[in-house]
C-alpha cells in the first residue's frame, strides 16, 4: 500500500507536467485545428533558457522562469506568424508537415549551437522528502510540481471563462468567420493562444528538467509526443480534457514501470493512443460533432 501511494503521487507529478504541455496542443487545435508538433521543442528551448540564465547569468530560479516564459511566448508567436499564418487557409496536411519541419529545425539548430551532449540542470532548492505514513514518502519536488501545475491549469481555465480575451478565444474556436464579423480580431486571438500555450510549456520545461535533471536538444521529442497522447486521451480541443488526460497518462506510465516493466512503459502509452483513436476518437471529455456540407 505504501509503495502504491508513492507511485501514485509520482504518477500525478509526471502527469501534471504532461497536462501543462498538453494544454498547448489542445488550445492551438481548438482555435486553428492545427496539431503543433513543434510544441515539444518549446519545452527544450525553455529548459535551455532557464539553464543559461541560472548557471551562466547567475539569476535565481523564479526570475529565470519568468524570463523563459516571456521568451517562449515570443517564440510561439513568431512561430505562428512565420510558419503557420501563411498556411491558415491551406490543407491540414500542409500545416502538419510544416509543424514537423519547424520541430526538426529547432532540434538541429540547438544541436548545432549546444552539441547533442546532455547538460546537467541545476538542482532546485526544494530538495528533501515528506513522510506520509509508515515508510511512505514523497519528494518536495513532486508536491511542488503537482501544486504549481494545478494552479497554472486553474488560472488558465479562469482566463478562458472569465476574461474578454478568453471569450474571444472561445468565439474563434466556435466559428472564426462569425467571430470576425462580430468584431473579434482573429489574428491577435490566435497569437495570444500560441503565446499562452508556449508560456505554459516554459513552466512545464522547468518542472520536467528539475525532475529529470538534464537538458539536451532532443528532450522535447518524447515529452511532446506523450503530451500529445494526453491531449488526445482527454479530448483534444477541450482544456479540462488535457488536464485529465495528462494526469491519467502519468499515473499509467509510472504504474507500468513499477509493476510491469520499465521497457513496456512507452509501449503502453502509445497503445493507449491507438485504443482511444479506435474506440473514442473524440477523447474522454470530447464530443463528436457533425460537420455540415
């Protein structure tokens, strides 16, 4: 029982990071119906920014994270303006291929600049463990990861539901043409969506690099794919679905490693993607919507 509780909390910790990153996928898809496979590289860029600011510029973690959030938000907006906006009326396949191209470009750019060798991430000043009961313990980092992720997800949900820009985002997601006729600036709304998703990915990059303390140019590939699976599991385009899918995926992955085999964890994760696409393509919280022709 003690082991189960410890693994459950570890799974929620990893899953909350997946959920943060999955929010970027689901927000962009909900607005422009684009699977932004370059979103995983935002995590990598954010991790490198925090590493450079803390280790070489001597900044504390909190200012470094805030600067990384701004930098990743600007990168997300730039990515949308240069790569995706010209293809907004093109086929989805063209946009998907472009997203893969942007992902490969960022990976190889950072590999050229920093080399493919992993770099150690600085230790965060929240080390130590909390005893739950008996011999069950949980790390302070896992608790902070869960709390920060849930807080960021809650703030995002409030932003989308309560603010004027959030209302504009929901309107553009529903019908971009009608929203434009009602006075909504569609281009600005899409840019804000990319900025928010990328800023959340920067927070996720810090939590991920703190949990697995090394940074390298291809770290966003695996993380991005699993966050995409989490978004599909919960219902891509649905913000609560991304949260639920991320938490579930993290628990499933950790439990597979603990009770079955570490070699099977990735196979189980991607098997979930196949099963969901076969049985309920809209995801757990998604709804199948008919398309008028």
